[in-house]
C-alpha cells in the first residue's frame, strides 16, 4: 500500500511538473534579438546541400527547405513559377501581416554554375559553393522569419513595435548566372517585379541583402539604392555600434536583385559587401562566413523594421 501511495504521489508530481513546464503563448512569442549563431547554422545547412544551381538537386532541396522553415514559423508561403527570358523561374515568397505599409526583404538563393573568377582557368568549370554569395542572405531572412512574427502580436519590454502592416520575405531564383548560356543577371527579381507591374500593386520599400556574411564585413553604400533607406539603415547600424561595418564614402555600383525594383520606381536599397575576394570562386566556403557578420546585418534590419 505504501508503494502504491508513493507511486500515485510521484505520478501526481510528475504531471504537475510537466504541466508547469509548458510555456504560455506570450512566453514563446515574446520578441527577441537576432541570433547570428542560428543564422550561421542555416548557412552551414545550405552549403551541405551542395551547389544550388537552377535545375539541380541542391536547388530543389533548398526550395523545399525554405518553404518548410517559413511555414513552421507561421508565414503564408507560396511559390511563384514564371517563364522569364527563356528560363523557368521559381521564387519563394513568405507573407506575414496585412495592411499598410507593405515592406519586402529579399535575397537570392541560387548559386553560380561556374567559378569564373578563379585565377586558375582549370577551375572555371567548377560550381561556386555559395556560402556567402547566396546562403548568407537566405540565412538572415530565415532568422528574421523566426523572430518577426512576435512583433506583430506582442509588445516588447523595450516598447518597440513593427513599422509594417505586412512583410514579405522573397527568396529570388536565378540571380547569379548572368553571362552563361544567354542568361541575364537577377532574373528572379525581374520576373517578380514584372508581376507587381501587371497587378499594379507596389510595396512602400524594399531591402535586398546579398553577400553579407563575409567575416571581414564592409558594406558599401550602393550607388543605385534609395538614399533615404540607406541613411536609415546606416543610422540604425551606428546606434547598435556597427558603424565600422557600414562604410561611409565607399560607394559601389552593382547590378543585383534591387535593380528591377529601382527601375520600376520602388524605393529599394541593397546591402552588400562587394569587397569579397572569394566572389565567384571555389573558395566561397563556410570558413569565410562569420556568425558575427550575420548578426550585424540581421539586427540592423530588425531595428530598421521596428521603432
């Protein structure tokens, strides 16, 4: 009888303990800071898939993984399948919130089929691993996908709230294979903007991130970008103590996924570190990427999105 009583008491205690360990919804959804280490793990995973060249197995696996991640964090997720410029384009779009203002954050997920910036011509035919050029931007967007929904639903202890009615995270296909087999650069974003023009519906602002995982992070002030958005981003970076990574007076002019938006008159900025010696080479590998750099860019974007 003592044994049975002891068992019942133990069982009761166990049930109470398990129940007390279940966090309530407000605990699980409390806004948090950007986690650079978790973003770095997402870079590692993408690189483990191999090259993400359109039409490859790695490309297909990347698409499914991005969709699953977005859906697991509560984002409405869809594929945008378009034939554009003779190429099949598959953009992945995650949507959260509703109303205005509408903000888009974007990054490309494909990698380059040729390492044509290699010094050794024998390596030109090898694919680019794409740790920084591709995986880093995707990783930043997915970490934001994890933490942004809480800002729609709960007040942060710091009193911050979201500056957007709705946010779209857009993962662009076919950005990185220009000058190969008649392909253009940034075809996924061109196809995406074409659809915006057809539907006559435009976001308030857009920020594109590309090659922002470089361990030696130096983000230039991209010359085609909207100057007001750039100023706001630089200001947020300075408040966070990241000013050494956001260069002043270092202008660069780059054709990227932001170009189609700018040509359509949509205020858009590109965050990019183009001072990257491993660009389009076989050396664009995980050891060139830093969790700290992902943290710098991700937290700056989060501050820009919030009051």
